[in-house]
């Protein structure tokens, strides 16, 4: 995972935050992005600790420890370090279908559980997760899904909700969303194969 000596070679790069007096003037991002090299260096800091607590998602003495949705953090940190961005987002989507907003609101208990944090600043897990996203009005690489922001779908009682091709799916869990998107991708692939014949 990561680079064996990455945590010794690269300093932690904390999240960039725009000053509040600047932020109140516009609707731009609060946390500006990073250069790709910086993100890869931060991914390299994730060491092969053998017992990663960052993705355990457990309560210890009433306190959250690790990622509550069990993100496979060491795995996608390694993929980021290697520059395998597509594989990194696929790995992140195995446990988190909405990193574009969970990465913004999560208090990052994973960083507090990082084994490296025992003796050094922990890996910048939240920052990397925040960068693995499809932004609003952008389309996934396979061209099947475009993320669009809407004010209301009119089905709060079914939340969380997603709408695909005018069909509404409610009371979703990450697993249900994965199955739903897989079903649409499979149907798309079948249609593509039939048109090839």
C-alpha cells in the first residue's frame, strides 16, 4: 500500500481552506483542489501498516473509530499513489457512491484512526476522497451517468433517492445503489452487444 517509505519522504499536506472573508463573496469551493503530484504524494504516505484501523467503522468507548461506511482506504490510497484514478474511484464506489458530498461533510474519523498518526501526522484521507468525484454536470467516464443537482424530487419520505431516466428509486443504501447502477450498466452493455450483431 502506498510507498513503503512515503510517510518518511512526504510531509502531510493539510486541506487547503479559503479564508472566510473571501468565501462569503462567491459560491466557489471552500476547499480548493490539489495538484495531482501532491495527491499522489499524500496517497504514498499510506503505509502498509498491516492492521489498518482507518476503515473499521467501529465505536470504541462511545467514540467513532475509522470510517463509518467502511471505505477501503488503504486500497484507494495505493491506487491514487500509482496514478490509477479510474481504478481508485471504482474502489471508492464499492463502499461510497457519493464521495462528492460525503467527502465535504464527513469529520474524517478515519484520519484519527490512522496508524501513522501514532507517531506522525496521519494520512490526508479526506482530501484524497474529496478529489475522487464526478462533479455536478459532469458525466462518468463510461458515459452512462451525469450528476445533476436538483432542488427537489418530491419524495422526501423515500430518501435517500436517485432518479435515473425519469424513474425514481428510494430508500437507498450504498449496496442498493451499486446494484441499481450495475443493472443499468449491464442493460446498456446488452443493448450495445445486440446493436453490434
